[in-house]
């Protein structure tokens, strides 16, 4: 019986043997791929512009149909609104199905006067393609399409069954994607998920990540009286909402950030040995970090490593407090109302609903049973084991294509909708970044390093063939 390790070594040997053929094919066709990417990036598919999103979806539908994909372009919710493109090319039910996620909506272009070229007039110069969407995310998912084209031409096989899901609302948080995926579970059945987005680490070290923290954002309003009052006439006989809310906020965390809400850590799972090994390889210089932020020393519970605090521990952060008078001069007032904005980053197995319930229970025990609570951003946490066979395959594919050791991030500290794939569909997931570190995502003069585009195509080719060779059970993680 072969182990995961043997299987991966065999797959890597096949990749290395096939690479020369891929490079020759890229030498012949890469200039045309860049021209096609320019055409795609000329489409002004802003997240808010529905007609531009449909036009871009239809453009991609034609590209995918030409590669033999069956395509569907429904609205993400109801009968109208922005679309989602689903494209499937399934060869053999015995082979694993690789679900590839990407997004073709782009960020606004303001301030437009800071662009060297018009943002939707993609321009190649000095080895980069400039233009909105070149790096985020059109140039990254387009690499998958060009990999399929290349593999078909070269007759390399077997290829994984492929399902592409191209979103048009990623830049605004994909608010309807989870419900959409739930309604289309049959169409989206897969063994593993691959996603190219984001940018390389400093020094252009390519990265793979396998999870994210969630977020439970609450806007908490405390009322102590029905109106503001004079602090002289009423001082001592009317409670102050700001003073009172401060007591509640002080009861939530201690000086090292440990959360004091009962049961908050109940579902938190510590990192595995493989997680610890990956974290130990992550670049971090504590002295530089402290100097850069003017910190007197490390923050957080003693004994925990920097990355463990960012990846495997939840937080409770007061992101804003509003109460009373904050203008110039003095105003002697007793504020009747005080508001705090609280964002709690959650880790795997925690849910915003459960955490909100625990927050409310804590507030009640502190004497605040009638807090007015408004919900803000909510994201579920998600995580795939860094040493899952599919994750290791993606890490090795990226490393080989970019000729470097990739940075492996078990969990990113921020939040995104990847729980849809990892938790809702229960699939192993690898998110890679093909774009270079200085790609200026979301900013003027966004640009995509064309060498990264070319290596991205190689990576996608390796992942598509590698997943097929890995086999169904291993891709789904059942063989472990
Ligand atoms: Zn993106």
C-alpha cells in the first residue's frame, strides 16, 4: 500500500518530467494568453454594476464553453441581480472533482486621477500587466483556464473533473453565496477546493493558506436615561451611560487580551503538530514587529507564540466607543447613551450566534440585561488541516512552479467566506496567491507580474493533473 508521502513523491516526479513540455507550450502561446487577459480586464466589472457583471460573465461563459465546459450563469439570488458562473467539465466519476473558486468582480477605481493608464485599458509594460482586476482576481483565475487549454493541447492526463465557480460579489463579501451553494449542492459536489487570489508575502514568497478566522461584530448601545442632562444640576442623581458602559467593557477582557466571558474558549482547539511546524517556518521578527508599532513588549497571554495568537486564538476588540460631547471646548453633560463597536475574531468551531449568546449572558450578569445590540459583519471561521493530502499537493505544486519554498499559513487572522467550502460543504481547501507582493490590489496602478501569471498557469496545470493522480479518497481525506 502506498502512503500519502509516496503518492506525492510520484506525482512530483511526473510534474518535473512534464514541465519542459509545458514551458515550450507557454513559449509559443503565452503572448496570446496575455492578450486574452487584456480583453478580460478591459471589461469594467465593478461589483455594483450589474450589466457589466453580466457582460463579463457571458464573456467568460464563451471562453469556458470553447474549452468544453458546460456552463450555467444564474443570478446569485432570485430572478435578477448579479450572476454566478458555474462551469463543469467532468470526465470520469471515478476521478476526483476539483472545485475552483474565483471572482470576476473588481474594486472601484477611485481615485482615478492616480492611475498612469486608464484602469480599464490594460497595458503591458516592464513585465507587468497594469489595470483594474489584472491581479485581483481576473489574472489569477484566468491562469486555470489557460492551464486547461494547455493540458488539452498536450494531451496530458488524467485530469481531475473540474467545476469552476466564478463569483461576481466577492469584493462586497459574497453576501448570497452561502445560500446559493446550499441550493446548488448537487451541481457543486466535489472532493477538494482550490482558489487563487491575494498576493505573495514580502520578498515575493508565494503562499498557501488553509483557513481563516471568523468575525462576530456587534454594535452595543447602553441607555442610562431618556435624555442628556446637566452635569451640575443632575450630577450625582442621574447615571452616566459612558461610565456604565466602560464598566461593561472593562469586564470583557483582561490586560493581556484574555476574554473573560464565560465559555468563550469552550470550543477552541489547539494547533496540531503540523500546524506548529508550519507556524515555526513563517517569517516573523518579534523585535522588528514591536519597533515598527512602538510596542514596549509582546502583547497577549505569555507562553503563546505570535502566530498561534493570530491563527488559533479568538479575540475581543473594541473598535470604537461613542458617548457624550467630543467637540472643542467643554460641555458639562451627562450622556444618556453610550455605544461601543465590538469585533470578535473567532476560530474554528466557534460560531457568531453562540458567541453573541455568550456575550449577552455575560452582559446580563454584569448588570446590563437591556443592552441594545445591533449585528454588524459576521463570518464563520474555517480550517483545513495543513497536512491534508490535497493541501500538501497544492503546496508542492506552487513551490515547484515558482521554484521556491512556499509560505504555508494554517489560518489567516482575517475573515472571508471560505467557510462555505471548508465547513458548509466540508471540503479540504487550499488558497494560493499567484499575484506578486507589490500588485497594488484595490489601489491605483494595480498590476500583475506576467512571470507570476505564467507560473500560475504551471501551478494550475500541476494541481489539475495532481488531483487526478491523488485519487478520490485521498482528495476527500477519507484515506487517512
Ligand atoms: Zn480578490
